[in-house]
C-alpha cells in the first residue's frame, strides 16, 4: 500500500525538501517552494522502496554513452600516467578530488 506524503520542490531549480523553506538552499531564490504529493512504495519488509514526486520528472538514470563530455575543460597533468588515466586526463581546473583508502597504502606518498 502506498503512503502519501508531502514534498516541497523548488520551482526554480527542482531542489526537494521535506519542509517548506523561505529560501532555496540550492539556488538561493526566495518563495519558490511548491508542495507536491510524493508516494512512497513499501517493500514486503515494510521499508520504503522509492519515492516519486507527482508531476515532476527528477533526475533520470542516464547511461555513460548519453553523457556529453565537454572537451574544453582545462586539465592539469599530474605527471603520474595512471592517476591521470583514472581522473580522465588529469585534474580539472576548479574541481576537488578526494583521495581515500586504507591506512598505509601510500596516499601521502602519492601526493608528495
């Protein structure tokens, strides 16, 4: 059985919130939140499986071949061939890369 809940969606950028906000935290526009019904389907275990907003097409799943890669991005070569390959050609200007892993695998050595 589906349970009906209210979701507030910014009409300017599509940001979703459980509560009404005067100002959208995503785009910064004022008084753009509209209340919409979101139906939550439950699985046999009683947990919420998914939620969809009525009349609103949120982020759809795209395949990698459908995504247009902008070749005009400024990339900086790191000097490490394999790291550049993993990053898609180097570090992108203005981006942030999080390097994580288990202790002792060489994160600090790699960055030095």
